[in-house]
C-alpha cells in the first residue's frame, strides 16, 4: 500500500513538472533586422533573445507559428521586409 502511494506521488510530481515546463501559449513575433531588413519569426517563449540587439519588433504576439507567418508575408508584400 505504501509503495503504491509513493508511486502515485512520484507520478503526480513528474506530471506537474512536465506541465510547468511546457509553455501555456507560444508568443511568436515577427522581427526585422535593422542592418539587412530581413524579417524572421522569433519565439518569445524561449528564454533567449535575438542577438545582436539591432532589431525591431514588427508584430504583436501571435499564438501560432502560422499566424506569425501570415503577418510576415503581409509585411513582405507591403515592402516592410526584404528577402
């Protein structure tokens, strides 16, 4: 009986750790590099930031990569981004 409770407690802690590590919602943004004018999609759910710091954020936070890709294509068609 004690072994089962320890097993269930360990499984519960493992599940809680996995849920705590996975992001609740991704926050993709389109950034534009100042030097080249090239735009790319950056996941702000990752704890790192783009380097070098010479970039401009071109969009609000998008929930999915596909939504960020549509924003990037819209900026490209308006000549805000270069290829």
